[in-house]
C-alpha cells in the first residue's frame, strides 16, 4: 500500500517566525474538525467499510463463497482520527493506487512502493515553510535511518491516516508534549513493535532514565526529542536523533536562561526576526521549568538584599571587635 505523510517528527514543533505566521494564515490547517465534511466521504467509506473494522467479509466471485476474516491490526483505521488528521481532505485513492477501488484487492498491490514525503512535499511552494528537504537530510544522519533496510521510514512515526500537527501555544503546550512523546513511545514502550527493527533486549524506560530526577514530571512536561536530537533552528522539528550515549544529561542545558536545548519552550513572534525570547506565559502554564522562569530583576534584588544582610552582619562583627 502507498502512504502519504508529513515528515514532522516527532513531532514536535520548534516554531520559527515564518512557520508560526503561516499556520495562522493557512485555513487548510485550521479547519474546524467537527464541521469539516470531506468531499470524498462516500468514496472513502468504501475503504472504511472494511478497514475500520476488526473483521471483514466479501463474496469471492470465483468460488461463489462468502469470505470472512480478521483484519490485520496494522490495517485497521479510525474514521475519527483520519478526519482529524492533516490529510482529512484527501481521497484514499489520492495516495493509494486506483486499483484499490476494486475488491478484493489484487494480492500484488501489497507490494506497491510507498510514497515518501518528498514525493509530494519536495519542491512544493505551499510546503516550503516546513523545509522537508532539510528534514530529510537530518533524518539521514539519524540513528533511525540505519534501520531503513528493516523497513523503518517516515510512516513508522507519522501514520498518514492519523498524523496531525499539534500547535504550540499557551493553551496546548502540555497536550503537545504528550502527543509528541506518544510518537516515540509507540515503538520504545511497545516491545513487540520495537523488536521488528532492533535486536536489542527489552528496555524499561524508567530504568534507562534512572539518572533523571523527578522522572514523571519530566516525562509529562518535556518532549523526548529535547534531549535525544541535535538542535537545528532552521527546521520546525529536529530529526537528527542522536545515539543513546549522546543524549543530554546536563540539567543546565535546560535549567538556565540561555539554554540551547530549550528550543521547544521558546516562542518566537514574527516581529522578532529570528531573535529567540522566553515567553513565561507559555512556559509556566502547567510546566515545571525552574531555570527558564528566572527573572533577572528579581535576581538582582535578591543579591542586593543578601549583600545588605552580609554588610549589616559585617558591621556588627566589626563593632564587637572594636568594643573588645
């Protein structure tokens, strides 16, 4: 089967000015999912009739018998997720061969090559803001690209039937973190799926991250990619997944005012022209990022107050010495 997908991993999103502005102006991404009605709904329903069910049946015209069988778990789709996804306005046969319009499908169709992201989005002016070409270059440096021979590709992380962009703003920061992390956990917390691409033994994530203080808070408030990818400010989401030993383990990389790895919690306004600025209204909204919320003026006041206390103590000691 062929697939079409946005290659935005893991998604998640390190917005830069032009991207944020483009999303606000792009009505295609902001369509109300509840009110949206696909112009291809009836055609797509012919596919969902089987692929949205755990079991399917059809009449075998050759044998004249009714065939009933269980749908492969990987081929079961959700109507709701599809019509909430980025590709909700497509017909199934926009991405899959028109031969799928007949049923039962010819067996050889299963061997059809997939579309990759650049087949549709490469060189496309409407998608230029996402910089798919650079994302592809980053992915090819990643540890994930080593699994290509085993069949690992964009669609392992970004199911084209359900993938959606999660906007980063003061209302959905927590939701974005959880959604993006679920993409990683889809493999790394599901050993049956993980072992399809790796010979490594089962790994318990809490044990692998035992060095990390307040694990549950970090897992809920920070995306996996903040520590496991190399920062690239030119693309929306970093795709250069580094080897395990290269992952960030320095608290100061996040918990200081000028942290390099805080890119996902930095908001940029179109008028900033690339200058990154902290927006504490976003960062403190349900998140536990201590260092990022420091106020330099409050820091100076505390230092002056502390210096004053030490001065008073020093003067007191001096007078006691003089009196003796």
